[in-house]
C-alpha cells in the first residue's frame, strides 16, 4: 500500500446496518483470494469512490463492495468466502438434521 | 417520519446544488447533465491503493477476440500521433469539471489496423480495476489513452502514467492506470457495472444505476 486513503472497517457498521438486522460489526470474514481470516473492522475501506470498497488487509484484494442508490443498495461479497457472525448462546436456532 | 441527522457515507451524492429560481436561465451558464454540480477542483476517487507503475515496465495491450495481442511500450506510445483534447468530465458522484486539458493518443490510432469483429470492450487497469463499454464508444475521436494533464505528466492520483479518457460517459468508465483492453464478442460487465452501476453510463441520460 502506498497511501493512507482508506478507512478501517468500523466505518461499515452504519451502512451495513441499513441492510441487515444482525449487527455485523463483530463479524469475521475470510478472504477468497488469500484465505486470511479477520474481523470486518480490519478491512481497508476505500470510500472516495462510487461505492464502498472493503479490501483484505493482507493481500488488498476486494472482499466487499457496497453501492447505495437513493432507493436501492447492492452488496457484492464475491471476494469473501464467508462471514462468521457471533450469536448469543441462549438464542434458539435450527439444528442440522 | 423523524429524519435522522446522522451523516451517511453517501451524503456526498444526495446534495444537489440548485441555482434556484432567480429568473430565466442565462445562456452563458455552462450546461451540465441532470443532477450534476460544477466543481473547480479535481476530486480524487479511487477503488483501491494507487499503483505506482514504472515507465520502463509499463505497457498497453489490446487483445482481440481471437487471441491476437497488440502491445505498446511507453516509448512506442509516445511515438504515436499525439492529441490535446479539451473535454468536460462528469463523475457519477455528481461533480462535473469543465474544460479540462489532456494530452494523449486517440483510440482510433491504437485500434487502427486491428482486425476485429468484437462489439464490446473490457478495459483493465494496473491494480485490478475493470470497466466495460461498447467498442464503438472508443472510436470516432471520443476516447484517448491520456498521459498528460494541463501541460504536465498525468499525476498518479489521477491515473498516471496513463488512463483511459472517455468523457462522453460517466468518469468511472475512464479507467485510471489503464493497462489494456480486451475486445469481446459479448458484453462483460466490469468492477462497478457488476455492483449496481449502469452498464453504459451516459451522463446526459442520467444512467447512474442499473435500470436507470
């Protein structure tokens, strides 16, 4: 990285809260490109752009794209293998059969 | 509904500067595409870190649909006929900058002699960015590989050593740090076009998002 033009992933909390009922600020993601696993807050977020771009802090590949139109939003996670979301122990959940 | 005063990251694109109702429009005022405001500075937008590309390894590659590749080194690019277009820029984030002065090589020059039946182009950049457009939009004196701005070398933050310049479309089509163009029989959407933005992006028809 040759510049500091990105923000940390904590800034994604607000924009993602518009889309999801679950709080993703404590989520963990896996980079599809290099396999690095880390917190959403660790992403490098480029916001001086037509959308938000979250890049892997290890390999700088794109893990997340979020585009907001006045009446719609697009979330592109193709660069993320998964998001791991912490959930409370006492919450009922469907068990695998 | 109670309005939420919390600043949001997309606030920059909801504020439209309106001249208000102060009489009839003056013809001397510059015409802007719908929803755009005029800016005098040159905002820097980027989807990632700024790549630094040494001129001695820089190259520009056009690959035709059959696999043939046409390459230019930096010195070869400089040896081609040079043009100095003055054009207006329209960014989808709503700023427009008028009368910008560039130096570069017309895509007509670069595509001359390339045998292709392709109708689409996928532009790719150092750093991994891509954007797509119809091949015809790169022809007819409407597109350049630009390496100079305002009389000097194009600064890296604005896409140097060289960027695509296609000013009749929104500026995300004018890929910074351009590395090459793939000529394609079928349209293949690029970085923003796969994430909600319009496939063509004509500012005068306000084609910002898919379906606009």
